[in-house]
């Protein structure tokens, strides 16, 4: 049976991603959608991107861009953005994962990965996005700020009638997904001691793991 598997914000937590992957066990018939924020805060942003780039080619994988990827790209070309990223976004942890030379050690394949990440993806029943949607705006006309930066809050149903699945808004303890029926948030804050979440949008089942390998499952 085909599953559509959404994976929330990873934030450099490679160990959690590896534990989650084993728990979910994605298969070639599944579709895997990463919701962005692969980098910052956690100890191995480089390893997270390498993990995704090295997934078997027969898997159906879609990668969205998050606000932390946008900031990473901007920090590489703008000193003002660099200082903000290092001081407030956990960018120092990302650079450290690449080595002593910082940006010079980031492989070209990683820059390509960041630049090719999509702002959203749509299926027959769902819209997957990093942060949020404006309810009364067609998907193709959504602003970048909304897609990457707007907090979850209490979003209204999108005009398409489809269910939005997003990350970005870190859900604190007990670190469980929020399901409003028309919108689901699965950023359960692994980069600050929470859990990494994967949601099967067809069944509503979710899996969660910590960096230490503790696991649990439930349904929205």
C-alpha cells in the first residue's frame, strides 16, 4: 500500500533521522516529503543533507525549502545575514558540521540541494509547505514570507479545500503534532530536545523519535 510520508523539521539531528528512517521503513512505492529546515541547531546539518542526497534513487523523495535553508543561502552572500544567522539561528552549529573552513567546506552538491528545494508540493488531497498558507490566496500566488516564515497559529481552511501539512512552528512538550482537520503541524522540535516526526497522511499514523533513539507512535 502506497503511503505519503511527511517528515518534519530535522535541524541537524542526523541520529534522530536515522532512527526515524528505520522505524518508518520507507519503500519504493511510498512518497516521502521533507518539509524543510534540515540545518541549524543540531550537531550534524552536513550529515542530514548527505543522508538525503544518498537515499536510494528508486525512492520517490521531494524536498521543500525551509526558512533556515533560505537563511543559510543568504548568509553565504551577505555579511549582515551571516551575523544574524550565527548569533540567532544556530548557524554556528551548521558551519561547524562542515569543518574548520566553514562555507569553503560546503560541497557544491549541498548548495545545489538547497537551491533546488521546492516552496511547496500539492497532491490530490494535501498541500505540503514549510510554514503556512494564506487561506484566500491560490497556491501559485502565495508569498515567500508566508510559505517559509508565517507561524501556524490558527490557520483558516485553504480555498482549495485541501489539507495543509506543515512544520516550522516548533511544538513544545509533549511535542505532539497538532491536527486542526484542515491543517496539521508536525514540527516537534528535535533541534531543542524534542522529537522528530513522520506522518503518514493517508492513515493519520505518525512515528516520533529522539536523538537518543527513544521512539513512540500515535495517530492524529
